[in-house]
C-alpha cells in the first residue's frame, strides 16, 4: 500500500485529531479540517470547499483538495447525507480526475453502502477511462476499500 493511502486511512490519527479538538467544529467540519491539515503536513497545496470547474461551468465544491504543481493528487468528499448527495459527490470526484478520489461516508447515513458504491464505480463508463484510484472510507467502522 502506498504511503499516501496509509496516511489517508490512518483511523487512529483521525480519531486523535477529533478527540483533541476544543473548538465548535461539528464532526463533518472536523473531518474536513483533519484532511486539510494532513495534506498541509505532507507538503501539498490544500484547499477546502474548492469549486469544480469544467468547461466554464461550476459544478459545486469539493470538500478538500490536495494539489502539487497544478496536478490534483487527492480530492475528498464527505457524504453523510442521502443517496442523491452521495451520487453528486461521486460525480464531482470523477469530474475532477484526481490521482486519489476519497469518498468518506458512514454506515449510519441513509445512503449507499460501500459495496453499492463500489458497484456503481466499477460499472461506470467514466471510471473505466480514468487513472483515478478511489478510496472508499466508512468512518464509523474504520474500514476502507480501494478501487483501481
């Protein structure tokens, strides 16, 4: 497993960060802040809530983006909402075409399971043409799956 994947999937470090927060960030914002700060510590240019612009159209914002030399190394979408929001998050990650597309969810949310997301990605025409590696993270079960 590559070092970047180990860093992204370090559930112990994430839990320590969440437990150590003394500010008013909710769980969603705390996870976003963790991945933003993790990217900075790995020397990436990081942005939160960065717009996805394709062909001059703004398709909404991605939660966290790590870039290096104008190349998007990793993009993170945190989806705890419904199935429509999950599909929108997947679509944004596909459109952005990062090296690593990280989709973070919870089994407690009313959206797709990791197995269903994996099936969506495996049968997606767009995914078959990309060189993006997807990391699907189920935060509450501390589980992840890689789709290459």
